[in-house]
C-alpha cells in the first residue's frame, strides 16, 4: 500500500487546530492510514484534572472504530507548529494494539516500525496463552 506521508502530515496538522489545550497550550494532532485506505485522525483534549486528559492517539483510535474499525498501517503525530513528535509510551502501546504487524510511524529520527518504537511489546497474543 502506498503511503502519502505529506497527506498524513496535513491531516494531523489540521487536527491540531481542533485540539482543546487551554492548560498546556500544546496542541497535538495525529493521523493514520487504515488497511482499507481510510485516514483517521485525532487531537488532544485536555482536562483541568490532568490525569484524564486524552491524547491525540486516543482520539484517533476512537475515530478508527467510529468509522468502521480496521488496522493501522502508517501513523504520524505533530505538534501545533507542524513538527513531528513521538507518541508517549502509553500511546505506543495503544497504537500497537490496533496496528498491522510492522506498522510504520514517522518519528523525529525517520520512519520506524511499531516494533522498533515498542520492542518486545505486550499484546493480545500474550493474553490468549492465559485462556
């Protein structure tokens, strides 16, 4: 599947403009290509109780399921000035759960696979062995 990184970055950048960031003023937008060709997106939504703030990646996964599900193929995340940023560890785990094996991420150090940014990840297969 061809990945138009410029289009993904533009969708992510557009998402930053919808972010709700009245406390940190740090807007984040994320976009991903789905295995059926759709693009899903999300923005951060802050809360006065910082612990319940939603990352852009959380909103993106919600958009994935609201628009039909599937698996993520490629992902990019940007800040409010369009710079590529790296998902936090929690969000890498969230992305891993909903990605195809080998999903690609645009990172500050170039294109990486999900396995490179979250090596030896714990996932659904680990839980299957407990059944």
